[in-house]
C-alpha cells in the first residue's frame, strides 16, 4: 500500500493518522463509500445516510508535519 514519507508540496516529513468521525459520544475512523450519499428513512422520517458496510473502506490519512498537506488512501 502507498505510504508517503515525504510531502509532495514542500518535502516535509509525512506522518500517518486518521480523520475521526464523532457518533453518539464516541469517535470512529472515517470510511470511504462507493456511490452518492442517499438519505435513509424509517417510517418516512429522515434517519441518517444509507450505508452498505460491504462497500465501506477505512481511510488512512497522512499529514505533512511542515505544511499540513493531507493525503488520504482508501484501500483494502
Ligand atoms: Zn508539506
């Protein structure tokens, strides 16, 4: 898997991390999902976004310690 060690913009050091999503008092790593986001409904009421867990891929994000550039990868 691609793992940048040097920033493509300034040549600074890239460090691995992730972008947390908050949910009901907890934090989870972000995922990429194929297709456009569609609203889910329960009894006709809005209930978040439809997701198929089989289509979700965890996102790894690298950040340049010097300029802050972010580069993300979503690969199984
Ligand atoms: Zn940089």
